[in-house]
C-alpha cells in the first residue's frame, strides 16, 4: 500500500514520523477533511469496505461502483498534482488522459550512478593500459559531398622494411598476457608513463602516436624515413586475425610536410580503398577554431599485397600521404567515423533525461557482457490503458554493432532512435502501432577495446546465435531469448541488424527466401524495394541477396527467420560512399548514415499502411524483376527460354549468388577460454599406428642414418683348460670372454634375429649353449626384446661375492620354448680391486642365476639396458 495514500488513517497506525507529519500538514491546509475520511477508508481498508457494503445494501451495485471510480480518480489526481508526497513503491502516470498507478522499477535495472547521474564508465580487461584522457569528437557535416579518390596508376608501393630496421617511436605491450579473457576493471589499467615512445626530447621532429583509448588499436609505429612511418595494427583480442579497423592519435605535427603512413598487416584481399575510399582525419585545432570535424583526406592511396606473411596468411598494405594543416596539432586517423561505448552512454543519458520521452521509452539492462559492461535494451511504444489494444500491437526488433569495427551501423542506429523518439506525427504513429525492441550496441566489449569483428571470447558473435553457451556469449543469448519471449506474446513483424560492409558501395540488405509458403512468396523483397524508393541515391536494391547459406546459419538474420520472423534482414552500409543518382562518386557522411535510419522508419510506415496499394505495386514489381533476373541467368548459362519453361518452378536460390560478407570461419568454434580448458584437461589421444605404418616409418628413419656395427655377446661356459690358460691376477675369480660379431648388412638390426654363438667346448659332456630367437612379426615391443642378449646357466654357490639370498633363483622357460631375457646384476665385494675383473659394478635392482648340472661357470654381466652394446664394444676394443 502506498504510504502517500494513508492520510485518512488513525495516527496510531502511522509508524513513520514523516507520514504522520505530512498527514497533519495536509489536513491543516485543507487537502483532507473529516467528511472525506470515510471515502478514503472505503478505498484503503477492506474490512471497513465490507462493513460499509453491509450498511448500504439498499444501494445499487452500479451506483456504488461509479462512486468508487470517482473517488479513486479524485485521490489519484490529487496525488499526481501534489509534489510533497514521498512515494516509495507506487508511481502515477498520465496515460491517454487518465491517471494510472504502477509499481516503480527496481533500481538495479538501471546502470546509472546516483552521485552524478551519469552512466557507468566502461570496463576494460585488466591487462589493457588506458590513458586518463577522455577522447571525444564533435559532429559535423561538410558543406559539399566529399568525392572519391581518383587513382592515377602511379601510386608508389613502399618497400616494407624488415623487423629491426627503422626507429620504433611507438610500441605498446600486447593487450593480453594469456590466450583468453580472465577479468576486467573499470577504466582499465592506468599507464605507468604518458606515452610509450622513444622520442628524444620535446624538440624532436618525430610524430607522437597514441591509441590507448576507447576503440583505439594501433600496436606499433616505426619511423623508416624522414617523414615516413610504418604502422602495425593490433589484432582482435585473443585472436590472430581481423585487422581492418584502425583508429589512433598523432601529435607533434608539422604543417606542409608530406608524411607517408603505411599500415602493414591488413588481412583482406580486397578493399574499398581500391575503389576510391579515403582515410578519415580529425584535427582538434580545426574543431575548436572552425567547428570542423571528421573529413576525408589523403593522396597517393594504394592498397596492395605485402611481401610479408603472418601464420601462413598473406598480408596486405594500405599506404597514403598526408599534409597536416597545423603545427603542433593533435590529429586522429580512422577507418570510419568512430562511435564508442561512451558516446552511446551520453546519447542514452540525453534521451532519458527528457521527461516527455521517458513516458514512451524505457531503458533496461538486457544483460552484462563478459567484461561487465551493460547491454542496453530500449522498449519504445505509446502507453495504452486498454489491454486488448496493447496485445494487438506487433513488435519490431532492431539491433546494431554486433561487429565492433562497423561503426556505420551505430550511426544508422542513432538516426533511427532520433526519429522514433521525436515529436513528429510519423513517429507518434509508429509508436501507437508498434512496440520497438532496440539493442543499440550488442558487443560493447569489442567496441571498447578496439576489435574489428570479435568479442572478448575471441569469436564472432554473429556466427553463434544458435549457441547454448550462455556464459560465453551472454549478449546474443539474451537477445535470442528476448525475441523468443516476444514471439510467444505477439507477432514480430520485422527484425533488422545494422552492419557495415568493407568491399561494396551503397546500402543494401540481406534477407531470407520464404520457401514453402506460396501466399508469402517474394514478400520478403518488398520492404527492401520500398526502402530503395525512399532513398534512391543511397540504397541499391539489386545488391540485395536473399539466399540462405549453410555457412551463415549462425547469424541473427537466419536464426530469427527460423524462429518465425518472416521479414528478417541484415542492413549493410558501405564504409565508402554511393554510386547512385546525384551522390555518385561521393563519400557517406554521418548525416547520410543517420538519414538511413529515418528512411527505415518511413519505409516501415509504407509497408504497414492500411491502404496496401503501395505494397501491391511493389510486389508486382518484385515479380517482374525476379523474372528478368531468371532470364538473364539462363541466358548466361546458354539455355534458350521457350514456352515450356515455367519461371515459377525455378528455385530462387539457384539464380542468386552467395552473400559476399566477411568470412569468419577462422573465428568459429568454442570460445578462447573453453579451448584453453580443453587443451589443459583433455589432452589429445595419440593415434595408434598400424604395423605397416610403423615398419614404413622405421625404414624411412633408418635410411637417413648409417647403421652402426653392433657387438653381440656370446654366453658360454668355458672349459677348465681355457680357464687355466687365461691369465688372471686373483685365483678363483670370474673370467669373462667376449667376442665380436659384426653385422653383415646395412639393414636395421631390429629386423634380424639375434643369434648368440658360443665357442666349441673341449668337454664333450657339456653342451653348447646356443640361443637363437625365432623370427617374429615385426612390432616395437618384440623388436626391443630381441635386441637383448639371453642369460646362461650356472650356480651361485661357488661365488662368495654373490648375495646368498639370490642363490635359490632358478630359470624359467616360457611355454613356447623361447627363453626370455633375464636381467642379472653381479655385486662385487669391496675387497676386490678394480682391475681384478672387467665386470662393471651396478646397483642391485635384480639378480638371477640358473643352475645347470651343478657345474661352476664364470659369471658374465648382462645389464640389459638400451645402448649398452656400444659400451661393451668400446671396452673390448680397449
């Protein structure tokens, strides 16, 4: 219950001292009389109202209801006109001549600061350095259209210097330390120094560059000549792609000097600079003195292929010359007219501060971006008391700036909002007819950091409208959810997303063919045709495409169309200018871009005119244009058009070429932070190779290196005569005999069976121990085992230096008959001298001996390790 309506209650019920004071104050000045307390109690207290109904049972219901309505109107009008009440939850609005109470919105829905009334400052990734200076520009329209640059064919292509050459005058550290976004902060990280340059003193003639501000993206500037500079743009954060947008500051200028600037790492094969587009320049001196803003300037403009490459991708260069108009001026260069997140905040604040506009325009926060910036949603419509009238209104959804480098989309959006929020009769008619859902900036994070195409997830948002990753793509996820809720409530007549195009002139649209609906065939082309008639010098209908490509399935245009929005479009505006009518060969200005927003609203009125004569005329013209297009297509294919060909049976997708927008295939896939998690916790499983592949790889590897000779150790029990003839310094000690056995072929020893031979024994009763492994199928594990020498038979009982706990170990042969290799380590006592035996000492991880007829035999050391053969070969040769 509203505290302001409690004036007629008893004093003991008023717990707030302020409310008790206001009640006595208003009664003193005659606003409330004692004879009105009964009426107020009837309105405010259900118990008293029920008692009053019992007392006045003789009154008719109609008289009682009319009395209650009159009393409500009286109190509501009194509260609305009085400025002394302190309302906490209920707000009273005048709608269609009536006073309507409503609940006030929660304060958290608005991202405004209560201290100064301004919107919150942008949030940057924590690694990004940001200067404290706030950059802003004035809006200005040139008095005459600015013509295209005319190429002479003599434009020079400067040779790009190698890395390390020239003088680095500006270079900032990479804007991110890792490969994915980790956190953000308001205002970014403050710079340790004012400018990261190598300028030698204030009197130096070197230009001073800066780009650590909103939407700036210059990474490096190198002075390669007296007045020549090579510039490197920063790629989109957490990617290695998308260098097209540029925006940077230049100081310490000299007047009348022809400077040459060359951007060295652009990645698009073709550009509008080959069609006559000029760079944009802004002078702070001219803005202050003359009131002039952004202008198209530059000579000797050339866009060409570079001799460098980056990650296997070909790079392209843009070069131009320019003479600054003033000395010691601060100038800016940009690819298109900048429109930052702060510019949007200032415009929203201006629109919302108007009391009249706030009645039909509500500002809400749709969601928060990855960095915590607010994605704003505007709901624009005339308020209506009749619920049936409000439900019958159709909706129109308009979005912009999903690609942060396409600033022309924001200027068209600004023109649209200026018109729809104006006091003109056409704007009032649109607000009475439709409910507009407007998202002026879908990708605020990318706009802030100066990206061209991606968000802080490192992905193109306009390829992920089907994604279910809410935390990775919050902006488009909530946009899609908002449209789905809207479709459940009412019909969405039209959806349009404002974009910019870097390789085509004029303004045009991409739509979707309504297949399977004979009653609505070709109707999706009517709205673009009407728009071309309203803006004949800017909009080019023949450049519109309506093909639904599989590679564009994740775009907002196709996703909304599949959800049920028949008229779903992407409106593309060129970065350059017009080739139509009186504006042919001239650049677009901010006024031209804003006028497209005005024409969009006019076309919407024409499209929904109750008198559908315009619609029928345009639909008939569309049929004629499509038939002519089919005939031209068949003629180019060499097919004769006879009477047997039915034009209605030909698919429209077959006659249309694909939409030649930017290719974002390199930005598809999971977000950067999820890819990092996947690479960390889900290591790629190694593919097991087949036996044939392993053999081929080994043969190929072994053919590159000359095989080395390998010594095979023969294991035998020498006779007593042989033992006596062998000289030894210590009697009763071990005598090891080794013989060399060199390979006779250059093939790999892994493919040959190891044959261990023994010399002829003098004692006939002692058999010759010869072990030969049976050739087996080639594989890695058997090959490694076959390289190992086998053990011999003997007894540990006669050797004092062998650990007695290993004397009981016996040999065990496998069931197949092939003896497995045994690892034997002989431990020698400390009293033995090093020269008494050639046996090498090793730690005792394993010990084993075999007993064969209780005959003493010499012990050989077979420490079966990879690479021991070379050691024994060197030992035997020494």
